[in-house]
């Protein structure tokens, strides 16, 4: 099948590449000429395991193409995916200007019947707006061309997006006619060969599903972080509590690890958007609002522990930060706890020595660009010299089993602040460390 994917960011590039991998002829469109030029050379703008090799392979075999002109894709395509950004507006709602701009251009260019698929995360009612815009443009041209708008939300986890797309646990399709459903069934058939994972529903329910899924996962995270803070107050061990409740199959172990809060491109934006959707209908979403408030507070818990240990004035203190990305397996720093913690410590006079396997370029050029007193290093151990403590903020695999003797030797004091409870099982006080984690009182070094 010939497919066009508009938007070559995270969702669009993964979507287009995976469809090409299954033998479709895919054209990815983006208005950024520089990005398209790099993609044609095999230079990928994001870090996602396995993506670069798959892009290059499918370009070489002629299945995957890149262009800045929408007409290059629509000329032969049966399906066009809209996968452009929906940034958060000042009021928390999703900004649809890019989605509707693509819809306008589709209406101006299309010459034959088309299935238009909303792949971007969009609020309820967006498909109606997209259809209205396309219809308006067709009317201006005095054309009567059949088209159908479908909602097909993505459920990709950064760091595992290829696997998620190739072996999905569900494919949600929202449509209002059988032709659209049939086309999407054909398109996704190679991904559901062994098990039918397609869930068909009305369009508005499909649009709502993505927001609710992310809000549910964010709720589990904020709930467990709230419990962690209570556990610390009553001298209970949240890690033992987590094991105790996770064994209940109704709850499970996923998304109940205490930490420094959620970040990334989806949870913060989608929780705000869902809250705004409710407000627009005159309903106060108290639980969703609390999820967001807990997460906002949680991002500074580790900074508060540092201040409690070293005092309000951190002048003359240096801290090694391991991990900047909001989670391992990605270079994404959107709403990462590291941003808030680093800025809070620097504001109090501290020096920061930072290392991350993938996200340091993002930090230097954007997220921490204007934050002073931050130095970046090529390895985790280089950050430790003259540092008063190490702060772990992203649970990359290379941080799981560090050389604790080297940490003790290089740090000014053997102190670890663990924002992901990565070492909670190790009894670090027996190794001579002061160990501060989420949801448990500090274990001080034996002296």
C-alpha cells in the first residue's frame, strides 16, 4: 500500500519506517528542509534504539522516501497519516494549529479518495474539525472527492518504540464507516498476524483512549510517589510496600516504582490536556489535578533532600548528576526531573557535573542551555572528582552496578542521592555510604 506520513518527528518517523519495513511504499513529509536533508543522508534527528538501521535499510530498498512537498506523497497514496506535533497551549489544551494546517493542505491538494488518519495525540472532536477543514477546501475547489477521517492513537514507549509498533499489544481504530475500518485492517494485518490486537470503536472514543491511558499510568506513578512520601514520614520502607502490593494481579508491578516523578513528551502534556477537556465541559477533574500536583512536587524531592543534608546555601558544593533524560533508552529531556533539580541546586549556589549516555546534547543546546555552573563529562566516573555527592536521576543500565569503591574514593564524601531507588536493595550503609532515596529515611554510613 502507498502511504504518506506527515511529520517526521518521533511518532511520524517511527510510524513511517515500520510501515515501510512491512513492504509498504512510504513517503514521510516534513516542512523542515534541514531535517529532510539529514534524513536522506541517514542522519536521524532523535535517538531510538534500532531506528537508524531500519531507516537506512528501507531507504536503500526503495520503500522509504522523504520530501518537503505533500503532493509528492498524496499523488499515489491511499492513506495519509497526520503525525505532527500538538504542543501544549498556555491553558493546558492541545494546540491543533499544525494538525489543521495539514488538513487544509490535504484539502487543497488531494485528487482521489483518501483515508486521513489522525496519529497525533489530539483531543476529542479533532477528527470532526479535520473533516470540516478538508471539506471546506474541497468546496473552494468545487470538488467532490470521497475521504474519511480515522483516529489511530499511538502507544509507543520511547526507548522501545520499534518493538511496540512491530508487536503491538493493541491497535485502536476509531472510524465511522466500514471502508475506513477495512482499509486500516489491511494496513495493520502484518502486525496482527499471530493475534488479532485491533480494537475498533467510534472516533471520539478512540481520541479519548490515548489521553485516558496516559493519565491512568501517570496516576499510578503519582499515587506511588505520594505513598513513598508517607512511608518516609512513618519510617516504613516503600520498596517493601511496592513488592507487597505489586503481587496483587489487579495492581501489578508496572508504574509503581517510586522516583522523582514522570516526565517526557506524553504524560505531562496529556494529563494537562485531559484536565482541560474536563474543564471545557464544566467539570473539575479533581483526581487528575492531584496527579499533576503530586508530580510537580515530586520533581524537587531529591533537591530538598540535598538541601536538608547540606544546608540552604550550597555555595562551594559540587554535585555529580548521573542521568539527564526523563527515562533510559531516549535522549528526550522534556519535563525531565533533572531539569528542575539541576536548576534548584544551581540557584542555591551549587556547581553541577553531569553525565548522560544520550541526552547531554539536548541539555547543553536547549533544556539547560542558560543554566550556569553546569559542566558535562564523557563518562560517569569523570563527574565524581571534587563532588560532595552523587545524584542518580535516570536509571540507565550502565548505572545499575557501578564500582562503589571508586565512587567512595573519588567523592569528597561517600554520599548518594538516588532519585530512582536504583540501589535500594544493596544496603549501601554497610559499604560506608550515606544513602538517600525516595520514600525511605536515610541510611547513614557506619563511621
